[in-house]
């Protein structure tokens, strides 16, 4: 079986949110959200859990995106 790797940006767009909206919902800067989308391995575990919930994906899938 082949797995499709999606990006954090695609996951965000899939739920119809802008970087600014995500930043406001997570109480972080827009620059942080932008950085996570470019280098997802820099996300703290707390923010990773929040992103997974916000994007309606499992934390496993979120971690897979960061690899």
C-alpha cells in the first residue's frame, strides 16, 4: 500500500484556515505557523497536538508529515 504524504500547509488549507487564523487559535505568531509549514520538526509537542486536533488528523499523521 502506498501512503500519501501531505504537508502541513495542505492540511491547513484542507480545513479552510489561513496562517493568521491558525496563529490566533493557537495563540502563536503567524511567523511560527509559517516556520512550522517549512520546517515541521520545530513544532513543540503541545502545539503539535493542538495542530492535529485543529486539522482533524491524528498525531501520528502529523508526525509523519514532519519526517
